[in-house]
C-alpha cells in the first residue's frame, strides 16, 4: 500500500523500524545489566553466608547475611583494600577508642574478638591479605574487655 492509497510512506517506515530497533537494543542492554547485578548479588550473599557461619562457629555474634552482603559486597570493601596500609591500621586503632571525639578521645585496650572478626572477614573475602593483617594485629594490645 502506498502513501497515495492511505498507507505509510517510505520515510515513516524507516522511522518506525529505527525506533523499534532502538527500543530492542535498550531492552537487551537493560536485561544484561539486570542479569549481571543478580549474579553479583548471588555472589555477595554466598560470601556473606560463609562469613556468618564462620563468625558463629568462632562463638562471635553475627549480623544477618543480608546486612553483611550489603556492607561488604563481593570484594570485602574497605576491609580488603590493603590491610597493611598505615591509614587502615590507624583507622582500626581509632575504632578501638572510647568513642569520644576531639580531646576526649582516648585509646583503649581492644577486645581480641574484634580482631578475630576482622580476621575472619579477611579470610573470607581476601585470604591473600590475611598475613598482612595478622602482622598488624600483633602490634595491638588486646584483652577481653567487652561482653555480649
């Protein structure tokens, strides 16, 4: 059917085909992104389940697997970036303080369970960094100071 007979012209058909092609390509790209995200979420949940079971078998309290997965993702996040980095060590030492800020901030004797929990995170998410982490922990004064 031609344009004179009431049908769509050649130019109109080209735009329809082009528009359909653009929509289909967009759907394929969107589907690939969603598929990749689901695979990443499944990997994060698997590692989180492993960490939760390790924490529980060590006698430590463990949050819900979804909380662990959201916090650490698939690569362990900040914990696994470089455990031997002086900034990471300083942030860990700052984490075992009295919680005050400014001049009231005082270091305290840390609990070995905290170091054990971080070690389990490293063993689960980035086991190649565990040796570096254990060297950092040797420099800290740790004693049983918390109850849960």
